[in-house]
C-alpha cells in the first residue's frame, strides 16, 4: 500500500505510536480485560492516566506551579463564552484581536458578558497578515489573541504586551499548542482544542493562572465555572477518557522526540521547505505576508486561474490527502502539524514540482 499523508486542518494527523497504543487500549487497557472505552473515570488506571497526562503537559510546556491544567469538553468554541463569563464583569472591558474566523467568533460570544474593544482587525485584507499596532484599552482586564489562524495561515511569532500592567493575555492556541516554547509570564489563560496538534476531537486543554478567578460579579453555572473543574481535577463529570489517552500517548511521543526544542526545530524545517517551493514554483503563490506565515497551516493558490480539482486529484493519486483550502478562501492548505513527518512535506513539494512541469507542456 502507498503511504498516505493527511494534511487535514483538523482533526489533524497523529503519531503512529499514539494510534498503535490506542488500538490496543480499545481492546484491553493495561491488561485489565476492559477496554479504555468502558473504564470508569473513578477507576485507579484512569485516575493515574489523568494525572500523568497533566504532568506531561506541565513538563513539556514548563507550566509554572501557579497555573492549573484542566481537561474540559465542548471544544475551544465553548471557551469563547466560558472565558468572559469567568473573567469579565458586565462593567469591565477586554481587548480582542480580530485575526480570523475563530477570533471573530470569540469576539461575538464575549460581547454578551462585558465591553469588548477590538484592538486590531485585518478582516478587510481577508486576514492575510497580523496587525501588531494594537489600540488597547488602558484598563482592559485581558487581551485575547488567537496564536495561529488555521484558515488563513497567519501566526503570532512573538506575543504582544498588555497596555494595562495588571492585565494579562488570553490565548486560543488550538492549532499550534506544543509546537514551540511559551513564556507564561504574560499569560493568564491558554486554551486549545486537542484535534489539531495534540490528539483527537473531544477534549480541550485549559491552562489558567490561579489568581485571576473569583473576581466577576455574576453567578456562573456549575459546569461553566473553572473552579468546579479545578476542585474536582477535571473529573466533576465523566471526562472523555479515550481522547485523553491518545493525548497522553501523543505527548509521550513528543517527549521522547526531544520535547518542544526538538519539535520547534523540525517544524521550522518543514515550513521553510514548503514555503520555499511555493515561492520558487511558477504556478503557485501564498497570499500571506511573509513575516506572519504560519508554521502549522500553509495556504497557497494558483498564481493564475487553474483547475483546483485537477491538482487535488493529482495529489490524492499520490497519497497526499485533504489539501483543499477552507471554503471561505478556496485554494489549497497544507496543515503540517507536529506529527506530519518531513517525508510528507517532501512528497508534497515533489508533487508541486511535477504538476508545474506537466502544466507547462
């Protein structure tokens, strides 16, 4: 069978080691004679799994002791409302950067709970760059950013400072978490859906500083209160155990690979190779400003009108799958998350070169 490379933006490709471990655990977890799908979240093996996964995440990201790590359900989209509900009172202001579709969704949800200042927006430019000269509110409680924009292929290379010295950054890192080192000094909360760069869909990791909670003047529903999940160690209700297991095995693979230092170097090599080919190739172009180009999601289009379906089929015949761009922008998109091997990028580069040669005849 030919090798298949999955360039999907999410759910994204996973390491073979994690998939192999999951296939065994589905049949029998740790020789208990019970599938991981059937095990109680109160059982000792699962309690140990939850703790070990949290410890791995803390170690890999170098999370300080004054931050809690939670494993929640509802996807990153639930966090769009859960964050302002827990952190922003009705009479307070938060700054939001509008850098893409998901950032815009977060803004719309936050408006329900307090005053929202859009400190920058590149919507009129179809989000092809990140505007960094932010117009912040002096007393803003927090500044919300989306660290990597999956659809449009932009990424914050360095994070902004908050105008309010007592403020902090809240970041949606769903599509680039665990891809590079993070300095937690500026952050109050980081959240990330698992299905792009650390596991399958079904769980969202939230990393939250302990001193920013309990300050809003509203009653918060029990399930939407961060303190509920902190107090119960992410087991207030049944967590998605099998999903967390795959996250655990993905993080174990990452640790064995050399952690964030090693994966960041590898991600740079993959991205540079693909962008270099797009720049060299006479029929493709990248719409994103050079300095803001993502190392996780690489969009590209034909330089002139071309048959997109023909190129997608050309790639699919070679085992290069799910390269179609998001419906809002068209073209193509190669998501080269942590688990995408260099060989996959090499295969795509070769396909682009061969298609260029074929197209010129």
